[in-house]
């Protein structure tokens, strides 16, 4: 061990050549503490096998040529110094001779000897050889510093490796000088800056050396005849071509800067320094043979040129820094060679006065393999590739933009990109490689692109529609008439008394012959307006019922007809979520309510309100029925057969005026209709032939199809005109007249509409409407206008009679119609959008077109959902569930309507289909909103290389699919009207404007 505590070891070689080289050996440990110094004015070798530690400030090992070798670890503590050559040593034979005038590189710098012996013939002034770890917190200083066979070097924040100002005072790139001592800067990696004096410039030193493998000292500036010549930077070499450092970590500095002129020094060796100073020295060389590099924050590696004198000296040129990497990994094995957070500087020094700055030096690295570039062999920037060896940035060529899909971004790969095409990825996971298409676009381009896909889809839709239409016609054409139900036979072999409930009901003819009166329920069978009966019996049945018992019967009926609170709550919730489901729920509740009322009257109620014993026994005196739309219900009163009155049942003239209420509410789903059955027909046949009455009912229903809820004033006006021009002129010859009227108003403002049939009291008026010649039609209308005042008189008389009969309401004519107030239903928006239309004929063609649009609608719905899914899963769920499955229900509803049996059922299902179709527009509007928001957000970001005619929400065509779907649904709405009209009204003559054509048909 060699331990030194505040002590000094001085080796004075003198003139004895034997003492020119000294050797200090420590087998295990060498420690210097408390400003201990080992100094030699000649060559010094320090050898050991363990640990060398310069502990702190003042500790120093200094020699003209210093070699430290064979230590496992060397620590240069804060404030400690390793230096060679000495600063104040005499200029004797032991002082190292620098190779300032050589143009070639000394071989020992690139291929040093392996034995680490002290050899005064070598270029090194300070060498550390064969050490595993070197930790530098102090300063290592020398003209030519070399680290050989060293594994790891760490320069801490307080540490420095310096060769600054320790290079050549002349050298190959020496700056030229004037006779007065002013000169240009020294040159090396950069040209020396020009000096300026008294209007004249003088050149700086020239550049020299090899930037790809530099090993030269920096050059100085100044006149040898004058003191104070400026030196360039020295050399710092770490490793060698054969043995590179495993890692170099720098948190302090490594410097080989050129020397700057300082005016504060005026004397040296007793001689006066000229006030006209030289230029700055050029930077030296830092040559690093390393495997990995770490530059911490505030660290620096520099070979900057020195500053010139204030009198106009030029700045020194920058030196050279070269990183010679060993074993550069490539491909998947690549790891970054350098982590650089500090500075690497090879700038030229500044000129002073009017002197010019020196040129910048060079910072280079070993030629990088393919895919890597730059000083530190980094991966080529994203979007470029490099397929040759070299470090220049220009070798990383841009990838071809034509090979990059418009929704793709280039991605980095480990080891850099070596070939074209460059790897890329789609901008989002919703796009699919290799073309970064959405799911929708993949489908489209699989079939040849948008245009070909559109043609294929159109052809497929037409083909499927034809198959669907053929199947529908074959299916519908196979309908057979329902088999006749055999008459019920009673088996009398069992000796049991037959129940009165098993007695066969009377047939329809017997019902019409014993019918007394039809009493309509008030209300339209909704949750806010349920069915209910007035408590007082009407005048027509007062003779066949007990009034008190009838009042109790009305209470029971009204209680049964009322809805529970939760049924209305379900309806309100469904009205917000999906109105077609709410309407279906309402129809289901209506159907159940009608079934409950019928079962109650048929079997549960004892008919105690009837006076007839036989009616009470047979349970046939009261019967509840309703129209097909389940909105209009009524109770029929029948005779039991044991009444002893000759005036029962009453004849037609005794029943007049008679009110016939309309079913429905004028909405699209439930249009107004005049209900007719065998009882009404049988009664009317007493004055009007059944064929005439049937024709009248068909004509009224055809006109009622054109009446719209919310537009009753306008549309009812056409019905009134039709009754005046078509119906009443023919009915007056039979002594009756039909007029539009309203009945049974409720406290909420709801009232029922229908027609009033009443007798024309003046039979002589009938001849006005008896026109034998068809050519006198115009005269017939004129006579009708002449006798309008008589008709008004009859209206007033019959209104008085209606009030007496407790038919509360009034006649609607052109004047009273203007004061009509109606309440709009919740489905008003849908009925306002979709209007009923007249029949257009061509039933099979309309069915075919509906089939085509139905399939097109379903296809566009699927494509739109794919489009929304391509944007995000949130948009997909919004469009699909903003009204739950509103986009998907029109297709099954349309198929159900097209394949339904019977015109009436087909028309009803088609209306449901229309309701789903219109309701789904809310989902289409949601698709528009989602598409627009996404497109606006996308367009505000980086603009991509768009392709034209792509079905994607990311481009300007985002609106195409929602627009096509909207157009398809609007056309569907109109065609559904035509389909319903063909099913409901198959006789086009019902809309004839010529009354003769109407009645003849």
C-alpha cells in the first residue's frame, strides 16, 4: 500500500538521463489525502493492481509525461489533479515534444501498444492504461491525454478532462502575423479568423486533418520573437480502434479548446508583451472510441477556438470531435448509442476589434449502417429510409407518399427503415391494414370500388325485390276462403240439463230484427280519454231498461273501462323512447279492454237493467262491440221477445234523426271511417236499398281517408261538399238526408264526429234531386242552390229533434266548421309529415317499388351503422339506440305488411310500417349530427392525403349515406301511402267528381 497524508513526493531528474524516468508501484492500494502531491520534472509511471484514490482538494500527481496503469479502479476526487506535462517545468530534454508540424497521425494514437510501459518516444503526455473503472470528480489535464484498455469512464459534474490551450503554439494551421505581432487565428477543423490592423486584414490558419478520424493538435497564433504566443487545443483520445470504452458518462466536461489572448498579462520572463496581440488558438481534437455515451444536463464536450486580441486579432478555428462507435447494433438488436442532454461544441473563436471569427470545426461520427444516420447513429426520422452506409442526414430519403394510405402514419421501427416502402400504421384502430379502410370501405372496395359496388348493390336489390314480389304474390294468391264452420250440434245423449249459456246465439238477421238502439261510448279509448257511458239511459231505451239498474251498470262499465296508472306510465315512457312501440302498447291495452268489456257483458253481468225476463235469462239483451281501430265502441240493445208492445222494435222513421259515429281520430294510424254492419244496413234498407247504402258508406270512407288530424277545417270542408254534390241528391229521393255532425263532447274538449241521418219532411223537395236526363247535371246543382234555404230550415228542425233525443252535438256546415276546435294528438307530427293519398292503381308495381325501397333502406341502414362503427363505438350506439332499434324495425314491419293476408290487415300493418319509417328519421338525424361533429373535429386536425369518392365519415362525403337513407325513407313514406290506398280503396270510381259515374259504378 502507498498512503500519503498531507505530504509531498518530488522527483528532480536534473541532467541525469538515468533519472529521466521514474516508476512508482503499489501492489494494492494508493491513496493521496489532505493536499498530498507527487511531482516529477521528468517521466513518471505509477503502477498498481488495486485502487488509486486522489481524495480531495490539493491532491495531485504531476509529471512531464505521466502514465497510470494496471489499477482496477481510479478515483480523482473533487479538487484533485492528474497532469502531464507540468505547467511550470523547465524546458529541458524531458519535456514532451509535440508533433505540431506533422501532417500524418501518429500510429500510437489509433493503435497503441498493449504493454502500457512508459515510453518517452510516444506522443502521449498523460495516459491511463488498463483500468476497469475511472471516476473523475477533479481534473485530468494534459496535452495528449489517452485512455487505453479502459472499460468505464465517468466524469462527474465537478470533474473535467482538459487539453485546452495545451496544443501547439505554431503547428500546421498556425495563423499568420504582422510584424507588430497581430495575427489571424489558428486553423484546424475550421479556418482561422482574419486579423485586422490599420486597414489591413491578415489571414488566419488553414484547415487540416481528417474529419472522419481526427488525431491532430490544435494550432496557435503569434510571433515567435515576441512573448505571449497563443497555443491551440490538445488531444483527448479515449480507447483505440482495437479496444473501445464500454461506456462514457459525462456530467462535467471534456475540453480541448484553443487558448485565448489575455491582455492582463504584460510581462513574461522579464520581457514586455506587445499590446498588439495575436489571434486565438484553434481547438484541438477529442477522439472517442466508445460503445455507449451519456451526456448529462449541463455537461459539455468542446473544441472551440480561442478569442483573438482586443486590437483586432482573429478568432481561432474550431477543432474536431469524433465519435468512433464500436459494434453498432442493427435491426431488432438496435439500442440507442448515446443519450445526449448536454452540449457538443466545435465553434470557432470570436474575433475582437475588427478581427473576424474563426470557422466552425467538425463534429462527426463513424459511418452508420443502413437505417441509421448522424453523429450518434440514430434511427432515420419517421417517414424516411436509408439503404446505404453513411452518417449524412441527406442519406435518409423521404418515403414515397404514393405508397402511404391517406389514413396512415409512418411509424418508427427498431434499427431504422432500410428499404422502401416504409412501414406505417393506421391513424386509428377502427381502420384496417393494409389500406387503412374502414369496415364499410373494405366491403365497398372488395367489390371493385364505390361505383361498381353501387351498381352491384342496385342490381342485387332489384333482383331480390323481384323475388320478394313474386313470393308475395304467390303467397297472397294462395289464400283460400275460410272453410264454413259447421253448425253446432248438441248431444242429447247425456241426461243433463242444458245451460242457458249453451243455447245457440241468434243469427245476424234475427239480431237486426230485434235491435232497438245503438248507444255509443264516449271517449276514444286512450289513457287520458277512456271509454265511458253516460249514466242516464237514452230516450230510445227508456222503455226496456230500469233506469236505476242502468245507472249501476254504467258505473260498473266505466270502472272496468278505466286504465291503471302504470299502463299510462308505460305509454308515456315509450312515447319518448320509441313512439311506434307506444302505439303498439296502446293498441294492446285497447284490445284487452274491449275483451274485458265484452266478457263482462256477455257472461259476468246479470243484465239486471233489462226489463225483459228472457233477455236477462239468455244474456242476449246487451252486446258490446267496437270498430276495428278499437277507438269507437258501442252497446246494442235487443228485445228479448216477451215485450208486449207493438211499436217495438221501432221502424227507421221512428229512429230518425239517427247518429252514426266515425271510428278513428283522423290520424295517419287511425283515419276516420264510417262504421257499417248488418244491423245498420238492415235498418237503412227500410228506406234505402242496401246497394245504395253500401255505395254511400264506401264513398264516405274514401273521402274520410283524405281527412287529416290537425287539418279538420280544410279536409272536412271537402267532405261536406261531397255530401252535398254526391250523396244527398240521390238520398233525398228516398226521403232521407245525411250531414256531417259532431257528438258527445267531453269536459276535456274531445268530441266524436259522424253523420246524422234524418228524414226530409217535405216530400215535394225530392223531385228537385230526381233528374232523369244525365245531361241535366248542371241544372241539378242549380236547383240545389235554389232550395238551400229550405234545407237550412230542415237542419234547424232536426237539430231540435237531436237535442230532444239527447244526441248532444250539432250539424257541421261551411260556417260552423270555422269555429271548430280540435285537440292534436301526440302522433300529430307523424301524421303531418305523412299524408294520406288517393289510390294510384298499379298495385303490383307499387308493391314492387316498396320492396325495392325496403331492401334499399335495410342495406343503407347496415352501411350507415358500419360507417358509424368506423367512427367510434359511441356513435354506433347513439345512432342505433337514440330511439331503440328505430333504424332496424322498418324492415321487419315492411315485410310483415307486404306478406299479410287480406286488404284490411295489410293496410293496418302498412300503417305501422309507415310509423316506424317516419320515426326512424330521428335516428337518421342523429347520424347526420354525429357525422358532422366528427368531420368538423377531423378537419381541424392534421390534413391527410384524402382520396376522392371514399365512403367514410372522415372525408367530405360523410353526408352521402345519411342523405341517401333520408331520401329513401321520404320516398318510402309516399309509396306506403299508395300501398295503403290500394289495399283500402280498390275502386277508383269512388273518387270520381261526376256523381253519375260514382253511382253507376
